[in-house]
C-alpha cells in the first residue's frame, strides 16, 4: 500500500541529504541524523536496506559513510518508495481476496490504479530534482552541479 510513513520520509530525507551534501568524503549517518533530526535507530536500518538495493553505497571505516551508488538523476522517489514499502511489509487491504463483491470488483481496481498513477509520478521525480528544489529554496549544503557517475 502506498502511504507516506515516517520510515519513507526518513529514507527520502537521508538520500537527499547524502546527494545534497556529497563531497570527496562519504556522508556519515550521524551527520544525516543531526541535520534531518532522524533517530539513528531508524536511520541505520533504512540506510542499510538502501545499500542492499543499490541506491546507496556504504564506505567502512572511521571516515566512512554513505554515497549514492548512481547519479542523482538516476535515483527516483518511486524507487525509494518501493524499497521502503517492502521493508515495512504491512498487509495491504487492497490485496486481500476477502470482502464484498463491490469492494473486489469496483473499489480495489480504482485504488490499484491510483497507486500505480502515484508511483508513476514518483518515478518522474529524481533526487537531482529535489537537490535543485533545495538549492532554489536557499537551503545550505554542498550540492554540486557536476554530474558524477558513482555506478559500481
């Protein structure tokens, strides 16, 4: 089910923070947690899943942290939303085979269509777009205009 949960918001904020504050050194989770006011226990869990899914790359060691695994323009809100939704693993009443005929045949298909439309829209919004919005809003950061390919 498509919903804006705290975990999803934390994941998006963390990825944008990493992209916006990217430098020669990786962005440390403690810095992300401080800047975005995200509890570290939630943040580490989300960051590790984003690494497993290839959105971020982790760098170990005392000066380690996180970087985008791909260019900012190649990471979308739709991708992050799907990753977090899979993490949350909550049952979706829309997927249930129970309920009335009206619900199964009329309401659920509409809800599926709305979810598909929303995800398609989120797939059109890249992390690059959000960095641009942050820059245009006057938010301080080390957002670089140079496209760098971090593909592994």
